[in-house]
């Protein structure tokens, strides 16, 4: 891959954020370096949007004088989609830039690869805001990983709570043919049974594709009241569109991995209307939490060229705020080890209407899950 290091300012320019005091510009000897590793070539990618949220919050902190007088500097390294390249690029970022922390790395398989290779443990560096809900990463405490989103288990429970409440008794599952999909299927089976619902059937699709027609055929014939989608944004979009074309009235509801904006971009607002998606951050369009109000106000100050706030940006800001809180508690000239200890003893922390809690025995910081439905104009309604 050519030029894997991408300057943070370039990434955020691609994400349509106008220039502010750049987190990666003007390096000073006392700067605290924070690194992100992800697929940044696409400005709409999850990784790009998460780091846009990280940058907004880091810029705000720098504008107020930094953390105990130290500026925060964001550096980003591009990677491929697979685990081995994530391991390679993360090692490069750690060796080249000596960051105090990593932030916002996405994907179950890439994160599992980092754990298997013990990249974080060998380097002694914490990762804040790992974007996955997988049990393999949430259930057992990795001393170097701090999760700021709810687990898939919590999402699945909330989804089945909702289905039981609205009277959808017959439930099918559409899932990716992968470890992520297998876990989602297992969790769905458990929660469907626990809620007294009936499993009407299941169907999968090949990882990395949107080849969903066979699954549509199987599940439309099963005639469920609802379908839980454990799938990417594009696969969820195609599945939902084709289920409607097949005449299925089933309520389709996806894990938070599916992004509403990406679904609408692929199939359009009219065809996305009615799709349910679990949400693990507060509504970015509503000013009901101080966290979201702060983000909206920050973007407004950047002018008309700033993009609208989205859930991935909110998630990035949550990770950044947790990181900043940990750095403040770690004291002057923080080391990665001192930061890890500070994060682990963070306890119950209010980030502006969004609660985070870490302890030595739990690094799954959030239990927040909500249900939203795509409205007729393509916007989520909660």
C-alpha cells in the first residue's frame, strides 16, 4: 500500500471539515501524540468519520490550552481491511510516532488480530474507543483496550426487548458468514428464546459481498414478523430493499454496525424508510445531551462547509473525551502505562449526558443502546 501514513489534516479535509487549529500540525516537544489506524481513503468510511469526531474534541481541548498545558497531536495511518495489515500498520504507527495512546480503531477481525499478536501489550500502549461489540473483546478484560460503546450482547437484548414490546413474535436472523455473524446469530438465538419469541429461520451471506438474494428468498418464504440483521451497511441495505421488493412486510432491524447514512446513500431514502437500527450513541440531530450540543456548536463555528454531525463522529468524540479525562488524571508528562492505570480507575464518568464507567475488572464502559427507525426523508427517528 503506497504512503500508508496520512496526515490528520488531510484526512479531516477529505471528511469535509474545514481547517481549524490542526491536531497534527505544528508539533511541539511536549505534545501528547495520539494515533489512529484505519481505512481512511474513503472520506465516508467509518474510520474517517470516527477520527473526524476525535479531531473536533482534541481541537477544542487544544483551544483551551491542552491537557495540563500539553497540546494533543493526532496522527493517522492508513491500513487495509484485514487483520495482518492492521497489525503491521499499527506496529509502524507505534514505532514511528511513539504515541501515548491509540484511539478509535474499528472492526472485530482487525482488533482480534491485534490481540492475538499482543501488539498493545508488547508496546505497553492503551487503545481507547475500540469500535466493536464482539464478546471476544468485551467479555474478557484486555488490560490495554478500553471500550466506549455497548457490546453486541447488549444491543441484541435491547432489540429483542423492543420486538417483544411491539408484538413481533416470529423472528428470523440475517447474518454475515463470519465470526461476527456467527456471534450475532448465537446471541440472537439466546435472546429470542429468553424473550419467549420464536426463531422463524436464519440465512447468511458471504463476507465482503452484498450477495443477499438467496437469503432474501429463504427468509421471505419463512414469513417472519421481524428480521434481525447482523450485517454491514451495504448488505443490510440490499437485503432490506430486496425484502420489500419480494413483498415481505417483516420489520427489519439491524445491529449498530449498519449505518443509516450509508444505507440511504446506497438505496435512497424512500427504499430505506422503515428500517430499524440499534444506536449506541445519543442522537446526533437532537440537542438533548450536552455532548451533542457541544459537538453541534463546534461544527457550527466551523462554518457552512462543515458536514452534519453523525453517529460515527459522536462515537469518535466520546472516545476522545474519555482519553482526555484519562490524560488529565494521569498527571503531567503522562506515559502510556500511567494513562492505562488512570483509565482503569476512571469509575463512573459523565461525558455530558453519556455515562462511561471503567474498573480493573471491566473495560466495557458503556451500556447505552437505543432503537431508531429510518424516516421517509432518510433521517433516523427515535
